[in-house]
C-alpha cells in the first residue's frame, strides 16, 4: 500500500514538470523580441537577421510605432496564421500603434496585422495592397525562405514609409491652407470694418448737416415808399478813416 502511495507522486512529477515547461513556453511567447524578430524556423541567416533588425529599429523610430516579424514552424491547432498574427500583435503592442508580419513554414502562408491606428492613418485600400504583396512574396518558392522573409519585410517597410511621407505632406498642406484661409478671413474682416467705419462717419456727417437750419436774421428797417422792408441801412463798415 505504501509503495502505491509513493509511486503516485512519481507519476505526477513528470506531468507537472511538463505542464510547467509548457506554461513557461507560453509565457515566453507573449514577450516581444528585443530586436523585432522572432525566427523559430531559423530561416534567416545571421547577416540577414542583423540587417533586418537594424531596419526595423530605424522604421520604429521614424514612424513612432512597434514593428515585428515572426516565423514559426507550425501553427496552433484550430488557429489560422492571420488570427495568430492578430493575437500576437495585440499581446505585444497593447494600445500602441504597431505592425506585425507573421509567417508559418508548415503551410507556407503569411499574414499582416495592423493596429487600429494604422487603419486611421492610411487608406484601407493601400494597407490591403501591402498585405497582398507580402503574401505573394512569402509564397514565392522560387526564392529561398531567407530571401522571401527579407524581401517581404523590406517591401512593407518601404511602402509604409512612403505612405507616412504622403500623410505628413498632406497634413502640412492642410495647415498651410488653413493659415492662408485664416489670413484671408482676417483681411476681409479688417476691410469690412474699415468700410463700415467710413460709411458710419459719412452717415454721421450727413445727419449733422441735415440737422442744421440756416435762417436769415430778423431785420428791422423803416418804411420806404410805403412798402414794408423797402430798404434801409442794415450795417455800416468802415474800412478806413476817409471812406464809409
């Protein structure tokens, strides 16, 4: 009886150890690679890995986003490569802008996952084109897997750079257009205010003139030839001592 009781823990230890190993592997999978590349297939050569890692680093800095590529030897049961790319990107980036390219060697398939902010930044049609072009390159069996992963990565890096450049230029044009429009509005308002001031001044002058009434003074003169106001001297002005 004692031997049976003692044997049960021995049977549980390997199972428990295996479960812990699998749990630890799962946790490790949720940690993003420091250089942006998780290559479980070992398809990338050391030199290609180094070059792509450097390009991803510059890309992340320029576009202010996270960027990764993953290459696995098999996909999880019941999950598509597209679904795995979405899950991995969300786990690694959270709410930050990010892009992830995933490749599955067993099915020779790939997928791209863009954070929602990318869909807000750029036209959806162009992002779909990037996904299609990446898929086409990754499934091109005329190239080695090393070449396919490197070419596909550089393809979407270059395309997104161009799209970001266009977006920034358009934003700058809008800002300049807004400044120009604001300047026009200010000028028009200033002109309208000046015209209103001139019209107001003219109106006030016209009103003042209309309110003035000029009357001849009442002059008291004597009768002349029996007619009222027949004439008389109203004022006498002396210009010098000899003249009147």
